C-alpha cells in the first residue's frame, strides 16, 4: 500500500476530529476505507503515547470526573451468545477527568463501569498530578473505594449526587429524566463545597459526542472494534488538548496547563508517528 501524502493525511484527520464517520471521511477525501482505518490506528497509538508522557507533574487544583456510555459491535441486548461477557462486545464506558481551570483532559480510560476499571482510571489520574487536588465525581459507589485506594487521604474528595424524576410517557427513550435537585457529599479531606461540580466534565461528554461520530446515539456509526474506539478517543483528546482553542480561555487547554507554548496544527500531530 502506498503511503498517503501529508496533505491527504491532514484531510483525513481533519474530517475525523470534526465528527465525521469513517465512511463520510472516505467520501470527502476519496481515500480508501481500510487506509483511513489504518491511519486512525497509527495516529491514535502515537497520540496516546505522547499524551501519556506529556501529562506528568500537572499543577491542577480542581478535577472533575465522569464516565460516558457507548457500545461496540452491538448493543448489550443484541450481543450474540458466544460473545457475551467478553469486553469489547456491548456496553463500553469511557472514564474522563478534566481540570476545571485549564480545561485539560489529562486522563481517560476505556473499560467496564465497575470498581476495577474505576480504580485503574484513578490510579492513572493520580500518577499525573504533583499536588493535592479537589476531586469531584458523580454519586456512583465505585468511586468511593477507587479514590480511597488510589489517593488515600491525600485528596479533597466530594461527590455530587443528582436526583432525577421519572420521564414522562413517550419520553423514556429519547429524553433524559428531569433533574429535580442535587446533593453534595464530603467524602475525604476538606473540599470547598462551593466548588463541588461536575459541569465541566459533563460538558466534555457533549464535546465527545459531537466530535466523535462513534459516540453519536441512534446511528450505525458505532465502533465495531474496541481497539478502534481507543484510537479515536486518543486522537480526539490530542486535538482537543493541543489544537482546539478553547472559547473562554483563548488558548488551548494544553497551553493553559503549561504543557506546550503554542497551538498545534494537525500536521504536527502527524509528525508524532512519522
């Protein structure tokens, strides 16, 4: 297979990071589907490796965490009998952490929504921070043990528990239940309860759904392989952290976090894997 020239590669990556599907990218760029998938895999691995090395000793003060649902191969209820129970078939959750000040996403993890994967995620997050932080998650019980096992007492940890009503008839499938209120719970340390929030990380969930076609609901653009989902997520966060200027910051999250000193181009991302 002949290697794509740099201009074609830039076109493919630009299409993917702006929320286009693989097939739409093929139509827009006239690049073969297998070539697009291979480029995504190559650049996704390079982006994951670079960010793993770059996001160390971060001076974050407030971190918000959440998890976002997607599925691979088929929805959980439609997974064939011989594939049930195997990760990568059915429900897949992406854990994300965001710095409330710089809007940097320093850590993410793709796995099941359980204590084991929450612990892996928290262990990765804690290894990237150089100081004590205020940490906020939703009310899922898995975070209680995951945070304690990972951070111990060296964290100011709180949970924001939202109280939802029952959806009206006819809205159960397409509309979320109405939020009736929320409760703030101090779990570890001494968090500033006025700053307990998950608003930024929930907004990041929306950004993910808008800029990665694989996360769009009620379409056939879902990931068929969990490996490709991982590559797409790594590319998304590379572009979000280093290339995309945040509207309120006027710089990229990586610049605000002092990880880089300039706005990256897509061509610079391509140079990561040569």
